[in-house]
C-alpha cells in the first residue's frame, strides 16, 4: 500500500460514488514501483545522455567555464527527474524505496534506449540549411 493508504481509502469512502472515488480506492494499493519516477527518469536520463554526447562532440574546444555550464544544463532533465521523485516521497504517495526502484528502472531503460538507438561508431552530423527547403 501507499504511505497515504488510509487517507485515500477514507477519501474514497466519504466521497459520493463515482469513478474518481473508485480510482482513489484502487490506487491506494498501487505503490511499487513509482510510475512517475520511472517515466520521468527514463525521459530525463535519456535527454541528459543525448545532450552530454552532443556537448562532447561539439563543445570540445570551448572554454572550461562554458563547458561546465553546458554540462550542468545538459544534466537539467535528470535533475528534474530527481525533483519529481522527491515530490512523490514528500507528498506521501510513495515511500523512498518505491521512488528509488522507479528511478532505477527508468535509468536502466534510458541507458538501453541510448545504447541501442544512438550509433556508437561515430556520428556524422551535417548542418541542415533551412533555406534549401523553401
């Protein structure tokens, strides 16, 4: 059960019969793993990996301070996923174990997607001239 299991059941029992009350009563038992954490970590970690790869490929000659700022910006989606996991625990919808398990699953899927979708044998990126399309 969720950490707020009894509060959800109390809300469902005091509410008039509706699909929303039934949803809360059913979701009181669906805690492990956190779907919000896994989905946000999958998207955030995948975007961060792609951004970090692009920084490594294109920003090799930039100044150290600029490169540090770019790396922190590239890690932004992963930090947002950590924030989402923290809110799930803080709002008593999941325990810390639920959130960590969801983040672990999300990170695993992000790495699998990154390894299988992004080619590892050198990426040949050519700029696209948008005026050629017009």
